[in-house]
C-alpha cells in the first residue's frame, strides 16, 4: 500500500472512531434537559488518543494526495470542528458538576461538625 493509501486508511479508522465517540457524547443523557452530558475521563482520554493518532499521521502528509485522502482529511476536519463546538458545553457541564460536588462536600462537612458537636454535649 502506498503512503497515501496508508494515510487514508489510518485517517479513515480515526474518523470512524471519532465519529462514534462524538455521537456517544452528543446522545448521552444529560443531568437535566437544559444541560449537556458530562464527558467521562475515559471519553476525554479516548478523544485525545484519537486526535494524537491522527496528528502523528498528519505530520507526514503524503506529497501526492488522492481523492480518498482528501475526503478523509475533510471528514477529520469536520470531526474536529464538531468536537470544538461541543467543548464549551462539556466545560460548562463539568463546572456545574464541580459546583454540585462542592455543595455536597460543604453539606457533609457541616453534618460532620454538627455530629461532633452533639457528641461533645452528651
């Protein structure tokens, strides 16, 4: 297989995996109907891994580009743009989750302090 063929094949595989990952993120149930789904660390690691894999292949772009490679490159660009559009919603969902966890921690600390205080009065 030529270098263009290898690059096309690698990019095609990356595109398939990226597309599936992005679909799973966009269709994942949200905490509420108005919020985006929270991406898991595994999902974010998977996305990063695919982007790095594509990056390695794209560092050595073939001199001769065939239509198949150009199509895969265009699909990759669309996937990256789709991810870029999703990142603000993912970031906001993570900030909301952090705030929720912070509230829960404060509630637990207050309950712990109350329990300690009530034990001391007995």
